[in-house]
C-alpha cells in the first residue's frame, strides 16, 4: 500500500503536543505514530514502537509497524497470542462454544484472507489459528515478549512531543510467578 501523500514527499506530519493512551478491548494501547526521524521521512535515525497486547489489534499494529521499518516490541501478558480469542487463558472472555458475530469477510484482515474452508462465522479456535498464521506470515511472532505484562506507560518528559517512553513490565518465571520488574526506555517511540 502506498503511504499517505503527506509522507510521500518526505515531510513528516506534525505530532500532537501530548500523546493520549487509548485502551481497547484487545488490550492494544495506542498513541501517535510520529515519523520524524524515521527512514520513510528521509531520515536515517531508527525508530521503535511498543505494542501492548498480541490480540487481533496488537498483531495488526505490529505487522504494519514492521512493514514501515519500525523496530517493534510487542508485550503480551499471556504465554500465547490471540488475546480474547485464546479460550482458557485468564484474560480471555470467550466461551467454549463462541463463534464470531461478524461474518468472515467482516472479521478477516484485508491483506490476509481467512481460509476458504472456514465457515462464514468461524469458531474461536479457528480465529485463534488464523491469528497465529497471520503473526507467523508477517513475521510478528519473533517480536512478541510472552508472559510479560506491562504495568503502565509513562513519558520521560510530560508534554514533550519528542519524549521517550518508559515501559515498566514484569517478567514471569516458567512457573507463572513474577520474576522481576524491568524498566525499559523505548527511545523516541510511539506506544501502540
């Protein structure tokens, strides 16, 4: 897909003065994607993006961040991707019998169609296998830190559009208990 015209000529769009964190159902948090300093804007400085949650929205954000050349870090609190579609995980909200309530054409990613063998209203197990295939196909899976819940996201300089973001997270041991808390500065990044 082509870039918006405001980016094709090499100019970066103007960032918002203060980033706002939006919380979605799939635990994908978003602020702004600001291209100043990014290779697509004619600069050589690398950029990184933190994506919180490897559900359907987080996977799409990570896939497109990678396609634009960002250094993507996905933080997922569970031991597997899929978010709400991963039945049996502590934070999933689907039942054993859950099917989508939107049809396959309304649910699938436009750049990665669901298999023809899927019914018009796929079962949650089919959605989960589709999300895994999507993440593998677009190279997102290696960028996911599983068992890594994010505690909060905070700017290093409040109100500064060029701030760094601190992303404190907990690494869990193999037994599921917290191992330690790390603080990771995601330099001049956007948080999605």
